[in-house]
C-alpha cells in the first residue's frame, strides 16, 4: 500500500549553495547529509511538515543526476512514495505493466529500501518507492 508522499527529489549542481536557498525558502535546517556511493549521489534532507525535500548532487559524471543535469534539466527530479511493503508493491505494479528500473529493492539514503519506476510507464514522472528499514 502506498502511504504518502515521503519526499520530492531535487537535482542540484552544488548542494551547499542549494541548501542555503532551500533553508531560507523552508525556514528550516538540513537535518541529514549522506553520500550514496552506489547511486553516485550526495544527498541532503530538509523537513517540510510530514514530507521532505531531498537535494541530490552528483558525485561522479556517470551518476543519473549528472546525466539529468547535462540535459539542462536542473530542479525537480523525482517523487518518492512511502510504502508499507516494497516487495509487494513492486510485484503489484509489475503485474500492472509498470516498468521497474530496479527489479528488487536496494539500499537508499535516509535508512530506506528503495526502487524506481521508469517514467515511460508513469506519464513522464520518475517515481521512487521507499520503505523504512
Ligand atoms: Zn529520493
């Protein structure tokens, strides 16, 4: 079951510069910074009520964020839905012909198991499913 919008992912060039903007915008401070080596990203999280903003900066030129930015598409990158059972949700969505980028969940930032759905099957939206570990 999908429970809520857990966070919105925002692709940025320089996480420290962007944090200044988002901390001012939201009137709050970043509560966690984390590097996810497997994804080639540095992340920073800010609370927005019950949801979060995740800033993402590439740590190498082959990361998905680097490729995204190279296309000139800075800013909104993905929406993350919190689920209660990520394996069951992947199974359910696969049966409905959604295209899974990750067939099985992997370790993500912020103590989560995550998996992405391909935008081709979601009307152009990059969707992340996440479940608290
Ligand atoms: Zn995310």
